[in-house]
């Protein structure tokens, strides 16, 4: 990664354990694309009005040459599950992008007209 990983906490105190989990998962993403330019992760304690616990939201902004990927709609009452789900979403996006860049997308067969 060209720029250091940026982890921000909103609405909750910084946690070394959550930060370590995010760093480990970000290193895992670099296995799929070594040309990641930057990664920004925001862990947010949402203020939603719910019957039970307050959910955590996780947003990941990943910058690649000519492309920016975002995982934004991840929420869960357990911060570790929210982080896991956000990174799984980002991994799927990154794998799709790498596949497209290599030209490994599915090639649909062209239809030949039936003989008359």
C-alpha cells in the first residue's frame, strides 16, 4: 500500500483490538491486489433509534489506480461482525475488479441462428 492505513473511530473510544483486526483484514486484501494505493476505514457507533442495542457501522474506502471501491452499508450490534462483513463485501468487490482488469469475465457464447 502506498499510503498508510487510516482507521477512524466515531462515537466510540479507539480500541487496540478492533484496530488490530482491521489491520489484519486489510493485509489480507493486499493478497488480491498488490497495487492498492490507500485504504480508509471508519468504525462508527450509529445513533439509530432501535429497540435493542445500538449498531456499529463500518465504511471502507479502497483506492486503486483508476478506481475507488466502497463498502458502506454494513451494520451490526457486534463491532467485530460489522468489521468482518464490511471486509467480506470489500473482498468480493476487489475480486470482481481484479477479474475484470485481467479480462477473466465470463464470455457469453454468441448465438448462431438455427438453420431453416
